């Protein structure tokens, strides 16, 4: 039985274990440049595509999208809705959820922005604190105690639900899906009233900026909330495009529009957030444990507290900066003693334009017994999350703990080895 975590189960075939209890997991998104999340094949960007002007048909289409969205908002005038964010919300998700809240407010729709995990990346904490971003943490227990019947619908932004533990709760409370706006690979299981899913767009912040430009809300430089939201959107856009390095024309255009409203000092303050000691320690471990092969840097960092799980993608960000490395994969066992949670979490970063992180991760780790992938990616970044099944659980015996890590470490390396093929010098994806 799937206890509502519509995600992933591991069968460790080599150990002949099938796991019995669904573990709390999701391919969660994280960080600044959120990796995880099931995201689609974003193949290399062709120069011709970059040069493309919006055709009149695409303009018609975007007009229609805006009209559809307006109609849905109008139909739900006066409702109260839940905006579900990933368990580890990233700037793209946070800023867009906020923009959505401001848009919805004009239709007297009240939005509660919620996430179940942790804000663990220093920049995300700074973003929320410095902008006063109205987001709330609802742990799954807390969510279970809530009266969800006050909500007439839920909204997913920058995800399609596979990265939030709250989705199953909301679904079991029979709250209908209203709106999904995302840039990850389409997952067909939700049937919202309105969906705008653009798997070739680099950031959801770009989509929301286009909504704002199309007049869904009129931003005003005299309105402090608008200024802060525009600043948050720029940060979201930056972080999903690796500081605009992977931005496409539409992202630059969106950033240009937002620059009329944003507060550069505030943005600077968010970006200046310094790394915690724990993150530095994880980066150090990743550096020490890395194995270099065929331009890949692969590193298992051992155990990591749940609260610091965002250190993994940050370590991957760092490892990929090494000379002659085009792709870095960092993973570890993330645990939470209070919740009795243990899960393998990993991040991939690549500079190689022909390497599709989504395909790479899906190919490397395959699917669970329910046909769900253990992870995926977007352009330049990917992530995975593998439940530990029967082996889950804290054990005081350090030798046992060590042994458990070694098994997972070896298994993951073995899966990756198949793709990091030294003979061909090429990455094989699907
Ligand atoms: Mn995003």
C-alpha cells in the first residue's frame, strides 16, 4: 500500500530485499538551483531556438493561457486554497507561490503557502526572512491535525506534487486540484482545472513574470510587497538558471521586466547569505571522498542530518567546478532521528550540454516496483531519492551503520558506473 507518498520504492535486488514499508520520500527539490523533481528531457538548446521570435500562434496560445487562468480564478472567487510547495522549497517555488498569492488576492482568493520539510539552504532562509515571504511550515503531523475542510482547492507551483509529502494528505481530504504551474516533465496523474506546464522553460519564475507582464497583476514600484516579490522572482530566476548562465531569451526578458521593480540591495543581501559550518563540512567530505573518472566526479558523503540535506546539492555545485570535470554526483544517507527517517539523497550537476540530467538519472537508477523513477532533473541539474526500505532505521552500533553505508555507497557507484563508461568516453542515456 502506498501510504500516500506517491513516489519511490527501492528493490535492492542484489540483496534480495523488497521493502515493506513505504518510507517518507519524494524526489524532493531543494536549494537554490533545485535539482530533484521529475523533470523532463531538456535537450541541448539550439541556437536557432534561442533566436526564435514568439510566433503569432504562440502569442495566441499564451493569450489563451492567461484567459483560462483568469476564468479559473474568477470561478473560485472568495475561496481559500492551499499552495503546496516542495518539501525543500527553492527560490523559484517560493517566489512564484508568493506571486500567485498576490494575483489570487485580486480575486479575493486566500492562499496559504505551505511546505512540509525544511528551509535549509542559507539563501532560502535569507530570502524568506529578508522579504517576509509569507510561507508556513506544516510538518505532516501538523497537517494531519489541521481542519483541511476549510480549503476549496489546492495549487501546485514549480512542482507537480511528487516532491511534497502534503499532496497525499490533501488528496485524501478530497480537496480538488485547481491549478498547476510548473516547468518539470509532465506527470499525468493530476487533473487540475488549469495547468500550464512548460518543460522547456528554465524557471517557473519566468512563467509567472510573463503572467505579470500580461496583466494578471499590475506591479507598482511604490508597493513594498510588489518590490519584494519582484526581487524574489529575480532570485528564483537566477537560481534556476545558474545565475542566468543557462538562461534563455525569455528568462532574460523576464529578468529585464522584473528589474523595473526589484530592490538590488535586497537581492544582494539574499545572495550574501553565508554557508553554515555544517554545509562547509559536507563540502569538505565531498571533496575528500570524490572519485574522478572520465570527467565525472562522484562522491558519497556518508550520513547527513535531514536539516542539512541541502548541503548535498551545494557540494555538487562545488565539485563540478573542478578542472576537467563536467559532471558531479554527490549523495548521502539523510536521516532524521525524530521521524525515524532514512533515505539516500543525491544531486547531479553538469556543464555538459549534451548530458540530460533527467535521462541520466532515470537511466542510472531506474524505476521502483510501481514504475516510478527515483529521480529526475532539469537542464544542468538533477536529483534522486532512494528509500532504504527494510534497512531504514537508526542503529547505535557504529559498525552496522558503517556497513549499511558501504552497501548503499557501492550500489550507487555501481549504478553510476554503467553510464560513466570509460571505454566509450560517452555518456549513454536512454
Ligand atoms: Mn523551478
